[in-house]
């Protein structure tokens, strides 16, 4: 593939690396502070993004003290660490707002804007991220040190924003940062979840879900926008009204109206060049309580309607196993989509005055099918509110909307019961039917095959009538993109095969990327300093400059430096593991890491079964020279996903036996770190030696954890799935461990009867399963894991048995390479050197050029 051939020639950002960019601020303080230095009435300072001096720190210290008094309401003598965190964040936020005002003024000068609609934005902690991108980390550290406050302690106080779950949300966060870094005018739109997904607590090896309380002590980064409140309707009926011109128009009379209130968090680009807004919506009842009911004595009942309404923005991914859960999920999706589109259209009309110019001045990206109802809602707004003809509205809709697909599993492409949409969104169902009629009518005229027509219809008539949201998004979009080369090819061949036949130029590929500012500069400052020392400051601005590291891969002195920074990161993780689990681990062992959402297709089960087999082998031959290994797992299972939660229990049960077995010593340890989030990932990723990317081939759309780990020098063990294919192309087949059936082989395997045509199960796997079956890891309940064993032993839907021996062999190849330190660290250095192509900046440049038609600075 030719994409890797350009990695060394990747375009830098607009400003040359190392160039000074000076920003002036007028900061006025009204009084001095006891115990602090005297403060002048007005002081003008200059902050350079590449050079800092003591004057910067002094002025920033004064700003923090001012915020402590006037923003927090306390003084240094009484301030807690949380008070200092808030004061520091507010002082940083002031600098962000200066840049936001300048960015907004520039963006409004007839520049096309991007609106990124996503149900998740996993932004993590903003204090270190914002300081890093403003190049103020050392200024802040020095300023706080003068107040006897430790910056690293404050960073740990900030809770992770509970706005996402996994790769989808982290991707959205990376894209927001890259759009700001590349000066692409953009708004991110989502929901301001009060509790997010959940906080994962592991008790007796089992996952328990408790509410996440990230907003309990307020959020210093956000601005409530009480002037930006939009009505969002549900239910009701349609009235056909005759307009003045004689035409009949449909008027939606909603039975219920909810207020969407905007909260803005500002996302800073690299070196503070540009700032974009992440606009999150909170649901609010139009009436805070029923006063008549309250006065009658029913104090709880008076608040019942408010509680029902505000449930929309309480929790990410409420369980949808029940009808009530399904309804809440659909209400969430429509709520944020409608509010976001209303906001976009209002801003467009205020700035430009002509709704027909929307495709020229705005591009909307739908991140997965969650906001797919945007197709119908944008049509409703254009036809019903702006009174455009259907054909004109459709041209605007399809010229503005774009859709990113993230899954090849048909069951993961949302389908909503027609009856539910009819009850909640009657006008939208009417619009969907009409879109579908226009979509299918040409096929009927051509006497197309009935089965083909059924396959491309937005309405699935089998097993109850459902609206296919993926089909709706596909037909209503200008472009539909996959997120890796393999994924995009499989989209054309599988889930959207028939739609691709109708619209052959609509599907394009945009392989995911990650922001190196977060996942290298910030998460691994030791490695970042090493890279700058060898490659110069340019590596901070241009991910392509990493290719220069190739020439050091055979240098023993550089390898030692590279190994030492990994050792320091591993020492930090040893402490984190001890704090979270109490398990002591050897920092000299091979750290084997699988950190991702717990799901059967991601195959944590395959990983732990290999661990059981390894445990069995070590017990059988303890005298052998085994490579010391620590298997590290982290990830959440969906609250209603019982099989995934059982896998967590198996991992923990196996860990308890293995870790307490004196025969193992430090040969094998197993750790499950609870409540996986961005901050925990930032601790794990720099310390990883081996990156587990072992999903069933053809099921992982892309992955981004694979990119983060490879960037930090971990070697990948994985299937040819998602972006693993492109990672292999970039790092070289000799620097990655590939195993297992390919997507094509799995498809053939399933076509020909699957498990029945395979050789007998591996004896090694049989022994591992038998250890589990006989209660070695659950003596009090031997049959605890029977359902997992049955799935592997019978139809094996995720190819665990089919791939086990290949996986075992690849792991032993890992052992052999680890025994040759020079070869291992050479491969590790080359992984870091050759993954510059996976920068989110490259991905966003491609979106901007090929899909959004937006100019990148």
C-alpha cells in the first residue's frame, strides 16, 4: 500500500516547527493578596508558545491567586487541593477564551464550518491537555510551586469527563483536537451526561455499576449558555393544513416539549492556534415542578415530570432491553440531534441569511448511526420550518450530511421499531416513508428484483417492522466512510453491498487516527523528551518527522535510552496496579496489555484462555526458562451484557489462583484494572510492551488503541482486522505478530458449516477448558463458566477455538523475541518511528479535502 510511503513526508501544520508565536493579554487585578506578591493594577505580558521565562510564571501565579479569591471564594491559607485545581483551571480557561474569541471572529468571516454529531466525546482530563496545547505546562508548574502547590497532584484531582465509553468517544475527542490544531472551524455536538456510562467497581471479581459523579463538584471548564435553549418535541399528531397558496402542508403538533440547554467546553488546538467549541445539551423540563400538585401535598409527584424529562441527559447508553429503555435511548438520540441542527440553522441564518447556502457553508458529520435521525429532522426543519420545497430540501440535506460507519455487525446497526418512532416522532416517520418512496420508486419502475428492493429499503419488514437507521443515514448522506481500509472494503461487500450497488461512489475510506499531543507528548513525556532531543522540536508539530527515528533503531546507546524511559513508565504503572488491585508485579516482566471494551468479538476470552494454558504449562515444567509476563486487562462490559460480565469474572478468578500460586512466582501475573478511562489509559499505554489487538477478523472496524500503543513502542499481536492491516504495512511484517484466520477465511469457514469442518479442538485448549470446567478457578461453583465453555466448544461464533493454536504460537514468538533484547528494542523503536501516518491530523486533512470541502490552514 502506498499510504506508508508518504509517512516521512507528512505535511507539517501551517506554522513552522519551533517558530515563536506571541500572544498579548491585558490582565487587570483589582487588589493584592495577603501572603502573596504585590499585584499591579494592570500588567501587559507576552507569552510565547515556545519559550518561557520567570515573568510568565509570576503573572500566571497572580492570575491563579485572583481566581482563587474571586472565582472560588477562598484564600491560600484555607484553600484545599480542589480549590487550587478550580482556580488554576479558571486561570487557564481565561487564556482559552482569548483565543476562542479570536477564532470565532475568524470563523464567522464566511468560512465553512464542520458540525460533528456524536453521542460520545471521551475527552478525559482537560487541565493537562489544555496546558500542553497552550505550551503552559512548565509555566503552571513553576507558578504553583511558588505557592507550595504541586501541579501533578492537581491533575489527579480532576475527574475524567464521563461523556463516552470507548473508541467511538475517544476518536471524537481526537478529531475535535485535530480540527482545532488544523484551524478547521468546528462545533462538536453531544449530550452533557450527568453520570455518563457508569463507574465500574469490581467486587469479588464481578463488575458492579455505580453512578459516575464527575459533575458533583461542578465543572470549571464549561459555560452554560442560557441564551441557547431550543425546544425539542415528542409525540402528538400531524395536522394537514391548507396553506395560503392552496397547497396542503403537514404540521406537527407535539404532545410534549423539552428544553435543550447548551453548555460549551472549548477545545484548544496545538500551540493555541485555534479554539473550537464542544457544545453539549442538557435536558430541562419547561416547568420545574407542578406547583398545584406540590401544594396538594404530593411533593414527590410534583417533580415526577421533571425527573422523567431530565433522564434524557442523565446516563450514557441506558439499558435498552426493555421498551422503556428503548424509548429513552431514542429520545436521547433525537434530543441532541434536533437541538444541534436547530442551533446550526439558527447560526447559519444569523450569519448568512439564506438557508439555501447551507451545503456551501456547513458540513455535518454523523458519528455512527446514533444521530442518523438527522436525515429526517433536517428535512422537517427545512420543509416545515423554512418552507422549502421537498426537492430543494433534499438537495440541501444530502449536500450537507455525511455518515461514518463504525461496525460491520448487522445487529449493531440501529433498528428502531416503526411503532416506537410513530409514537415518539410521528412527523419523522412520515418523512422517512416519503424518503424511502423516492429511494425505491426508480427501482420499481425498472422492475427490480423484489429481494433486492427489500434489502435496500429503509423499512425492514421481517420479524416486525423496523426502521434501518444505517440505511437512512446512507441514503441521506453525501459521503459514507469506513474507518480503515479493510473495514471500508468489507462495508462494500457486506452490510451495505446492495446500497453500494445503487450508489457506487458514495462509500470512501478514512482510516482513523489519534492525536499525538495527547497520546505521546502528554501521556509519555519521557519518550517525548527523548524524541525531541534526537529529532528536534519539529517532531512536536509534524508526526511524519517520527520517521527520522529509524536511523537510531540499531544504535545500542539510543536503545538503552528508549528502554529506560519505558522502565520509568512501567515503574509508575506498578504503583498504579498496587493502588488499584493490591497485586505486586515485576517491572522487569513483559507487560502484555489488552485495554478495551469487554466484548466477545474483542476476544478477551481468547487471551485469558491462553493465560490458563500458559499457567498449565508452567506448572507442568516449572524448571523451564519462562519469560516473565504480566497480563493486564482493563475495560467495561455493558451493564446488560451478561456474557461479557462473565468474562470479567473469569479473568479475575483465574488471576486470583495464578497470582497466589507459589509455583508461578513472577513468571505469570494477571491483573484486571477497574474503571478503565482516559486517565488510566494514559498510565498503561506508555508502559506496555505487547499490545493485544486480537478481535475476530472482519469484526473490528478500525481500533485506535492499536495506534496509541504502537506509537509508544509496544509491539502488536493481532489478527488482520481493522487498522492492524495498515499498521503492519507501516511498521513492517517483521515488527508485528499476526496470527489467526483472515476475514475471508472466516467467511468461507462459516459458509461451509463452521466448526463441523474443522479438525478436533487443540489438546492444549481442551486442557485449559477442562481446568475451568472442573472448578480449578471456581471451586465453590464449578459450573460457573459453562456458557463460555459451551460457546467455544460448539459453534465457536467468534473463532476462539479456531484461532487458539495460532495465537499460542504467536505468543511463543513474542517470548523468543523478548529473549533477544537488541532485536526487541529495535522493533519497538521502529514501531514508534513508522506510525506517524496514524495521526488524527492526517485523518482530518482527508475528511476536510475529500468529504467536507473545508480549507485547512
